[in-house]
């Protein structure tokens, strides 16, 4: 792997921090401006930064992210902030002459209520899930902009990775902002510490979700840097299998040694009944995730206890 100058947006977020922890990243010159040093919502500032630093490749991981509660509470912010950041970094990269870019999409870009694995061709082929529609629209537009730029000038290779749901080290565990697995870790830990005999699950727990450990996505991204030319223009990154919400609670309880029961609140929203990405392109490209569910939850739980709570 040759040394490259890489601009990484979102270096302080979960994906960015897991990528920076990957051993192979130490071989590169990685630029990691925070939002104070580079406001991605300011197009002029982004263009000036790129012209001054001339990265070989841009990796766009920055974004306003959150779970179902946050998306339902702040749809305007999830649409506008992600749209501004995505449009600015992609178009400024084009204007600055940066030839390679990896854009991080999201599986919420896919239509709702598909029971079969979701292939990349399904983007814009159906109604989006209403609970995170704003975020999804911003991600779709950014991915399309990458595609349009390549169509107009193939010397610019701007590619999009679409990961399944993620969890792991450096996650958000506050229930007001967290996704499913960190929220479960927090709820089960608090219940265990307080001696509570039950934990509430939203819905009946039968909805299925595919969650991948963030360290595995970081490994896929490192592989993408190294094998950029063979990377498809749009590619899912996932496990190829999923679990029910109930099974995620049960696995977390097993890791923590929590012996209480689970109750179901059928009045709460649950989102899509299933969201599983197709990994056919990923498999053909030659990469697969390494962590299973229990090992990923164990690593996340250790981070929660040893670093997040301290």
C-alpha cells in the first residue's frame, strides 16, 4: 500500500475514529480537520481547504446522525445539514481537481418494506422509510452527485459505499441520540445496575435488522483505499444476514450477564420490518466482515464501560 494524503471528514465520529484506529491507516498522511477547523456547510471554506492541502483522496464520513427518535424529532436538520455537507465536499473536490473520493452512504437510501436483500440498483426505486426520510434523501442526492460527476468525466472516480447499520467503539449511547445496539447496551446495563427485573422493547421485537461492527467497516474502507480501482462505483458493505430486535436484546443480556425479562410496548414506532443489504458485489470484490454478533457487542460493551462512562 503506497502512502497517500487522505482528507477524512467526520474523523471525530464513530466511523472516522474506527478508521483512524485501523493499523493500516498509520501508513498514510491523514488530514482530520474538525468542524471548527473546517465547516463542511461552508462551500467556500471547503474549496479553499482542498486547494491548499491537495489530498490524493477524500473520504467523506461526516454527517448528522442519530437513531429513530432523533430523526423523527429533527427532520429538517437531518436533511439540510447532511445535504449541505455532502454537496459541498463532493463538488468542491471536483472543482479542486481531486480525482478520487469515497462517499459513505446509508442503507436508509433503500425503499422501505423489502423482505429480500437490497441490491444497489434499488436506490430510488420506491418509497423511503418516513422515520428517517430526510437523512435518506440527503444521502441519495450526494451519491447521485458522485455518479453524475463520473458520467461527465470518468477521470474523476467518486464512489459510494453503502454500509448496513453500524455499532461499535465510539458510538453514541445516549438514548436520545443512539441507534439500536448502543441504546440496548445502555438500557440493559442501567437495568442490571439498578436491579430492575425487566427491560422494555419497542414493538413486538420481530422486526429484523442487520448491524455490523464499525471496526469491520473500517477494514472494508482500508481495503477500498488499497484496491480503489477495482471498487464498484456503488457498493453495499454488510454481513449478508440479520437478526430480530429480540435477538439483539438477548445477545446483549448474554454478554452482560443480565437475567431479567423483556416486555414489549406495542404503541411505539419500530421503523422498517426488515432492512438487509445484498452483499453480492462485496463478495465479488473480495471482502467480508470478521466480527460475529457476540464479539462485536462484547467490544462495544467494554468501550461503554471502560471509556464512555468514565
